[in-house]
């Protein structure tokens, strides 16, 4: 399965969204090369591990987070982040 095949399975995206995901940059509108897509994936993965997951662990271990499902935990995390920036 290619990246394009995968993107095409995401039925919540519009056709324009599908095209934009595969652009190198929004201004150039050139297709993203596979090596750059892979590098972006690794960068995002590292950022998620270092910024989001530690905060999510705190939410999961809190009294408020006990017994919550994925969606509920994400909502709690987003709410905490919003409050901390407000």
C-alpha cells in the first residue's frame, strides 16, 4: 500500500485535503518525495513522544482520567492544555 492509497482510505478528507497532504509545500504544490515524507513522519513521532505522551500519562494517572476511554482522555488533555495557555 502506498501513501496515496492510505490517504484515499480516509473518507473524512475532501479531495482537496487529499491532494494537499501529498504536497511538498502548500505554495509549490509539488508532490512530496517519499524520503521527505518518511523524515516528516519520524519528526512527528519524536515530537509526540516528547511533548504529548508525557502529558497524557499525567492525565491517565489522575483521578479524573481513571476509567476514561481514548476520546475522553484526549478531551481531558486538550482541556488541560487550553486552560494552561489561557
